[in-house]
C-alpha cells in the first residue's frame, strides 16, 4: 500500500457476538464423520507428531460430546467489539473491573499462535478483580488474521504492523498510556510496541524471550557453556535450560518444522488445514502437547488433559475453523520473520523509560536468562522464576500469571502523593549519642611504616580524623549549615525524594532552571559552595537550582526493589522537574551525576536544553576505541591536545594498572555491595575511612604518597565529616553501594553507552586535570554530537563542585549563555525564513 492513498477508517466501535451459522456446524459434522486417520507406528507415542490413535479419541469426543453452542455462550460472557483500523476489522474483548478499585490500569493482553483470545478467558476474571488496590481494564484483541479479526488484504502485515494497530486501538478507546502483556507472538508484538511507541507504554510483561543472536549476549551464552557461574544469576536453572548446546539445538530442530514451513510456504500447509478439521486439530493440539511440557512426547495421549479439558482445547481449534483464518494466521510467520530477524530490530533494546517484567515458566519453549535479559530490557524491574507451567501460561496457569502481572503493576505504578513537603535536617540526640559511643570504642588498623595511603586510608591519620570528630566537630553547627537552603521531600514512583530548591539571589534578565546531581561517595553537600555562585546573576543569567539526593543516597528514601539503576534515577528526576513545572531545563552532573545526566539527555531529549558534565569515559567499542588504540602511536593524528591527552591516557599499561588499583570499591559494590555494606553500616570509623579515601585519591592521585592523603589541601575537616555524617545519620550507606550493582549491568551491557546523545541537546564538558577518567575532545563527539563547549580546566579533580566551585560555576554560566544565544539565533533565523 506504500504510496497509495489510504481510505479513512470509520471510527465506530460495534458490538460483536459470536454466533456461528448452523450451516457451518453441519458442514463440520459431516467432515468429522468422513475423517481418515494416520495409523501410528507402535510405541512412538507423540514422537512422530500427533498420535493417530489419540487423534481418533479427540475427534470422537468432538463428534459426540463437544457442545459448541455451550462454548459459544462461554465466549460471549465478555463484551466483544469490532472496529476498523488501517482498513482491517479488529475484534477485541473489553472488560472493566468487577469491583471499584483505587487504581484502574488499562491492560492489553495479546495471544500468539496457535492460541487465540480464548487463552485468556480464565485469566480475565482474575485481572479485573482488585488486588493491592489495583484492578485492570482488560483489552484482549485478536491479531489481524487470527480468530475473529479480519485477515490482512496485502502482503507485508507483520508483528510491527500489528503493534501499530494495537496502539491505535488503545488510543481509540481513550488510553494514551497503558500496560501490555504478551505470550508467544504476543510477547514479540508487545516488545515491538515498547520499542516503537515507548511514550504510550507504561510497562510490558512477557512470558517469552529469546536471547539476541549477535554481539555480547551471544558471546556470553557461549561462554556460559564452560563457566555458567560467571554468566548467569541462576546457574543451575539456566544451564539446565540452555545446555548442552547440542541437545538444545536438536530439540529446536525437532520442534521447529512448523515454524520453517509457515515462514516459507504457509499456503501449502494452509490448504490442508483449511479443508480438514481433523488435520487442523492435530496440527494445533500437537503444539499444546509439546509446548506445555516436552516430556509429553513420550505419553500416549500427549499429556493434553493434564492441563486442559477437551472442551477447552477444541474451543480454541473451533475458533480457527469457524473464522476460516487458519491460513492467514500461518502467513504471520512469513510476513514477520524477515522483519524481526533481518531488520536489526531484535538487537535494539527497549527504551529504559519502559518498565519490564519477565515471567520465566520452567517449561517454556525458549529460555532467556535474567543476566542476558538486560541487553534487551534495560529497565527490567521484575524477573520471576515460576514454579511450574509452560508456553501457554494464561491457559495453563492463570493464577500464577495474573498474580505476577498484579505484582508488576504495583511496582511500576506505586501509590504516591504529589505533595511537596518542607524538609529540615534534624538528627535525634539518640543517634548522635550512639555515634559518640561507637567513636569512643573505635579500634584501628596499624599501618605499615612508610606506606602513606598506598594501602588505603592510613591508620595513623585515621586516628587524627576520629579524634577531631569526637572532640571538635560540631554536628549541630553543620546541621544549621545544611538547613541554610530550602529543602523538600516528595514521593515519586513510591520513593520519597529529597531535594534542595533555591531561587536566584537577585533579579536577573533570564532565570534558567538547573538540576545539579551528585555522585558517590558525595551528596548534596558537595554543591553547598557552588549554589550561591549559581544563583548569583552573571551575563544577565541566574539559575534556579534543584539539587536532589539520588534515591538511596543521603536523605532520599532507598528503593524497595532490585533493579533501581541510573536510568531509573533519570526517570525520577525528569518527573521531579515535571512536578516543579519545568518542561525544559539544564542538568549538570559529576560522577554518577554525569551518568544520570547523560541518560536523561538520551531518554528525554525533548526535555533537556543542555547537559554540563565533569566526568565521562570513552566508548569501549567501535571507532572511538580504535582511535584510542591508534593514539598510542600517533597522538597528533587523533587528539586536539596531544600533549595533555597522551599524558592522561597513556601508556595504556599504566592507565590499566591505575584503574585496577583504584577500582576495587567499584568491583565489590557492583557485585557484593551488602557484604561491604554490613561493615560500613556498623562502623562510623570504617565509613569515614572508606569515604574519605576517595576524597584523597579522587582529588589527586599523587595524594597516595602523602601521610595525610592531601585531604586538607582542598577541604576542611568539617566539610569532609559533614559528608560522612550524611551517610551515617541517613542510614543509606548500603543502598548507595547497591546503586553500582543495579546500574552496571544496565549502563555497560545494554548498549546504551554506545548510543549518542541527541544532536538537539547541547553539551558542555569540563575536563579537570585530576579527574579519574579522561575523555579527549576529539573522541567526545561520538557520544555528544552537539558538543558546543570543551574546557581544559587549570586545576581540580573528581569532586569539582566541592574542590573548585568557582571554576565549575563559571563554566556552567558560560555554557548556559552559549545555549541561550544559539536558541535566540535559531528563533530569529526561523522568523526571517
């Protein structure tokens, strides 16, 4: 139809009732009476396909006991409708909650092949029943060419086209955002809807997943053959489902013959199935045997009645027969296969803005391990190892499935208040008394003479820090300092978010909203010297500063479920700015704040006017990585500032050694955060050593060789201990460490790091000479196409806002001025044109 004028769809939604003419039923009865059967080879059970003897029993029941009119009444128990979309009549079920519920969530459930909407008839009553104050408004469509939906009229109608129609259907029903569940083709359609229409999808719940057939996921799957414990979260279960590869591929080869012919010559097999109800029953029900449990191959009846009744099974067969949509359902494979597996869409991850749940039923025909699922679903917030069940989850285990969907909805849409409440730091005397007691009874590591900070935080100097903490440090004075700026708390995604909100100190011609985001082991305290400089007008510009605590850090509540990553934080911070009525704004970040700021620009480019970063790392693949290698030998060919860039990056062996020496905390926090967290939660002395050691080396690597770690060259003891105290009194030490474990699989295995920020988002990079990581300007463009400012800073390290607030804020002011000038120029050019 490409290039042709499409007729405008009627928007009417018409009532539909299943009512098959007697003529069709009489014809079916006659065909069943005349049926001929394959004589099975003795003892083969279902190993040659549907056993002929068992088939005769099924057909005999069909002829003598099956009551279609009774089943037709069952089909009509739910309201059904027809509406035309893209020139095709779409059939769907639409059922609203059975009782009043606090929250009603629109949910589309999508079947597969050889299923139909009938698969969901046991699940729908459980979905519309309120649970945890949530009930679903269920929309269950028949895929075009399946069941009672019209068959497409032209070639090319694939899973992507189905996804487009289903989004339009939901829009027609008044649902601009909704949840989707799918199994079999339903899972694939659901995934494509999330890929192509992320702004419409509130979350997706899947029961079928397939590992990517290329790149790192495939490499890891192969490595898992020999080292499963290195690859999988559940090595025992994952290994059993995936290996040995020879057995797995033998099973795939044995069970995919139907797939092969349907994806190549669907009308050939379709000719027999359209004409033979017996052949249709064998072809469909064989899948309900093996896909429920592969062990059913060796059962004389194929294990069909262990999970289903004959009435249930034959009702599904009848839908294919009476609708005469058998052949068109087979064609869906031929149309979809080339697009799904040659267009590259299967390698594109779902937007991290879409929450994902995966229910892993043990007898599902395909298995996607959790550790590999993140490559496709960066925002995987729920992965359930189901105790039983196979491919037809809604039909086999409706209670298990619907409970999992309800659990997912509660996580994806937690109850929350939109109130913004005043927040004041006021730590109880009991907490301070307990801290004092712990400091009094502290024990210390005796350092090896002359090692300074080369073994970590020096034990002798630690005693001096603790002595100051016990005798001189005044928390109430620092508490007053913390409360000098207005602070608030508001709930977003079920988490209480703490943030500072400060407006300009004087009238300014232009006021720009700016979010500044800290990292680890920092906190909002890092920005207390920078905020007064940001709210002070410069070049007619002043900032309205919003400085949030990352969830699980400082005074923000810790996340309640696993999976809260930097991408999750990005989503929450955009929602925070929404709540403050800022539709577009600037973001600055350092450390994790840089990663979050970059993610915000990647995922919400229409919201971000510009990002200013003080940390970034080169991409570890493709042209940027190759250029970094070439720069070893020909730096002048690669870098804008060869002398500085070479010094920061090479020799590669030295750089690698430095990273190895300084990344032990990253390693343990990204793998076993609660192990180190146990000590830090219980020991203020240990916490101080763990955090302040980073303020030593993060400021300047040369501090390793100083007896005091160079700590007081840039900071006062009060400044450093106030930051430590925020971790201690908030009791958020462990949750801040977990942020590494949750974020690393998503940030560095989903491929998001290789996706450049939109060219519509202006970017500035402040390159401080002692920053832990260095991104040369010539390589920065691969991540930031609209890099309009790159500043070689004269001094400073990792904690830029804390160390060099004046340098940093001047650079942010300069960046904002450039962006505003460019925006004005673009507007004037638009008017002229």
